[in-house]
C-alpha cells in the first residue's frame, strides 16, 4: 500500500506497523529500504524471507542519532565517533562492535553491527515516530528482491514485489537524492577499512580519520552489498571500455539483437535503431539515476545492456562498484 511520506498520519501508521513487528518500505537519501524493528529477531527474519536474502548476509540498522547508535554498540570508539561527527546524518554506514543481545538477527550472528543515520526527512520522521513507540532502530536493506536492482522511487518498490507485496506499507518520499547505497567503513579493526564505496569518497573519510583506509580482507566483517554479484537487472549487463563498446556497436550493423546501451561518450552508429541512454558526465548525477535507468532499460524487455565503463578516478568508485557487481551476476 502506497502512502504519502508528507502525511503525518501515514508516518504514524508506518511507525505503528514497525512497532508491531511488521515490515515497512521507506525512502532514504540513498535507496528505498525494507525495514523492520531491529530489536525483534522475528520481524527481521521477515525481511530475509520477503527478499529471498541469504541468512548470512547482514543488515544495516538505521538510527536517529548517536545515542541510538550507542544502544546497539558495545563501544563506538574514536574512529567511528569522528565519522559520526563528520558525516551523520548522511550516506555513511559504520561497522562497530555489537552490544551483547542486540540485533543478533540483523547482524546474522556476527559480533559487529552496521549502523547508519539517514538524512532523508521522511526516514527521520519515521525513525522519530517509531522511537516514541519503543523502537530503538530499524534494520533495512534495499527494498527489492535479493541481488536485483535497488529501488530509488516508491513505485520501484511496488513494481518489485507486485502482488506478493500487496500487504506492504510503502512510504513515498520521492526520488532518492543519492541513488546508490551508503559508503561502508569497518571501524572494528585497528585501522578502519573501506568495505563498500559510495557517495562519500575515500579521500574525505581519510581526511577526517587522519590516516589512510585499509582495504577489505579476509578478516573483515561480512557487510551488506559486498557480494561479487549484486544490483543486477534481468538482462545480462556487460561493462566495457569506451573503445571496445564503440567497436562492438560498429560490428553489429543491422542486427536485430535485443540490446540497450548506456554510455557516456559513445554514441550509437548512424541509423541504429537500438535504445541508448546517455550517462551523465558528473559522477553524483550518474549515481542518482543509475538504478532508475537500469530498471527502465530492463523494463523494455532487452536481453543485453551494454554499459560504458565510468572514468577511473575516485569520484566514480561508487558507480563503478555497482556496475561491476551487476555485470558479475
């Protein structure tokens, strides 16, 4: 059921549903989340069931502020504290030691927990209303079937779950501003590590921490959205350099291949009847529209989506990461 996020009554209704252990889809500045109260393992289990999510793939808990974050952690530590001060509310998730007995299902049994404080006004209103009803935080992965394209509009959520989602409350907060999931930093190790890139770039985080971020390794906690294959359309997505894409398109000729192209610098050959969408030159704008564009192209029933590789500079890390995982599916 689609509800307006601008309606205080709808916010209260959604908060009551969360307090009762039900699922609610809601907007954040990154993507729409599928939420359940994080302190109710049965409610959290419903997220895994609805998404078809592997039982060992942890969820991020959304909190209203630092005080709520402290309730889920056995100790935030200096690095996490600096990142909270610099980037919350915002699209940054920190991995910290988990408080015993808290959000075990969301953490999938790990001794660490991912915490984020969203900036979207509808998300914040929902978290505040839910807190007044005794909900300390909301576990919420993206509101889509596991491994598929994340939703950045309320209608994407409705389309994703179809008839099986007829009982799901969906708060409509408009298009997500960022468009890709949060940056994830592991703060449980001696040197914080970047587990997933996002809009908040590595350099900004390192400037706040006063040291370089480590790379993810075998000892890093499992974290949301870090599997090799993820964020995938139904069509097969192929990621290739611009020169290779241009050559491949020239070789197609008058082929009737059910193909769509998403490129930044490579145009379609003259006379081509293929579908092309232009990738923006600005990385933030490309991130904002990435998932919506892939959903649009997928909805046209194509078999293949050829995507031009983004530029190699760090500002494009988040977009490049999502496309690489979509291509690996």
